[in-house]
């Protein structure tokens, strides 16, 4: 397998990344029309962490982490490393030593559509990570791949420089050209949810706030007493 390493690709503006970091993945995904979610298989190795950064993408051969070594050199302050393989792989391609090198370069975290190891050490050093598997299985460094090319995870394309938002709920990608409108939509959504939260605290029901009684009626859902419809 031959490959390519793209140096200094375009990145989303830092101010947009910082703004998106203030919102959770659920809010950001909803703001983009319920798109961008990389799938339920990517889970965090830590809790209570939310990060956002610009993607440095890596395409590796299964069981081979050579291109992660190459990718470290391409990482800069504020990036998030995003790794996938040419076919499914659960081996531990990433661990504490990689995280040490990336943290030194200001990288904010890693997302792996493959396996990770040294999870206790990663938590101890405060390096955020999301992965599809946890495995102590090691790797080789023998096959070429690519860095900073478009990759696909969970049916979503991730390009170098796109914004990655990750938290306890999962990982979402925001195309860099959609960053500003996504920020605006996320802000509007949070204001709307704040108003709904206040209303629910006062006792209002979602059925009434969202006009769902008419929806139930339109769908033919009936109210019956316990006597009329015994369990």
C-alpha cells in the first residue's frame, strides 16, 4: 500500500473551534440537522471530558501504526488526531507513548476507529481518547498509509482541518466551512432548551409545550381509563 502525507492542510479558524468546544455533541449534531455523529462504537476511556479541535486524519493498515508515527510530526496546537484503518481492526494501535508525544505538541485528544491501550495511563496523564475497542494487542510498523487525507468513520467523512467535538456521548465532526453556522444554530438551540428547562421546572408538560396533543390525536392515539382498558 502506497500513501501520501499532506503537510499544513487548511484548518478551521481557532475562534470557531473554541466556540464549538462550549457545546456538547448532542447540541452540535442537532444544530447540523442530526448529522456528523461518528457512531455509537466510539467510546471515551475517561468521563466528564469535552474537547474540540481540528482533525489530523490518519489512514493505517490493520495492525500497523506506522502512519501514526508519521502523523505526530504533522500535529500542531489545538489538533485532534483521528485514526482509521483500511479494514476493521481492534488492535491497540495507540497508547501512552503516543499520547506523551502528542501532548507535548498541544494536541487535545485522539479518536480511533480501532483499538487503544494503556487506558489507565491515559486517564492519569489527562489525555482524552475515544476508541472503537480497548486491546493490549501490539502492532507492527511496516506498511505505508496516508496522513491528512479524507477518511470515513461511521459513514461520516472527516477531512483534515474539520472540527472534531467529543464528549461522554461520543464524537461529532463539523465540516470546517459549516463551523460558523453550526455555532449560531447551537447557540439558538441552547437558548431554546434553556426556556424549555425553565418551563418544565415550573410544571409544564412537553405534550403542551411542543403541541404534541394534536399529534397524538392525528395518529389516532386514544385516552382510556383503567376500567375501560384493564392491564
